[in-house]
C-alpha cells in the first residue's frame, strides 16, 4: 500500500460465508489502529468463499509511516459465533509529495 493513495485492499477468504455477519478489518502500525466495518467494505461472494475489499482514504493512508503494518479480519454472525483471520503484514510505501492531493479540472 502506498501512503497518500485511496486503495481498496483485497482480502480473499476461503470456506466462509459472510451472509448475515458483521465484519471488522483492522490495520495497525505502532499506536495507530484503523478499523473498517461492513459499511466501509465491499463483500463479493465467490465459489470458494468471499472477496472482501477494504477502502482507505488518502487521510488514512497518510497516517501510516513507511514500513510494515499488520492487518486482520474478524467477524461475528447473528448467532454470536465469532471468528478471525491470521494477522498478516503489508508493506507501506512512501511518497515524495506529502499531504492530500485534489483533482484540478483546469
């Protein structure tokens, strides 16, 4: 993931149906922790399970420092059964122009 961008991070989950579940995806680097829930995620069923897309804003990606961050997904269904993925690591890449950039139609 590159700082200052608006990525949608893909998470492929095999063998799990998220119908009726509440999902939480947490990214963490040092003291910084960002958690996204269903409204911030795209969930696409697949034959194997699901593809979950995690959208991040420029402000959110700028809050990370160059290096690595941890990411984990947890979920709970309507029966109260909770589960979670293993913690994974993602690389945070730096940028030269710091700050939020804006579209200029001129």
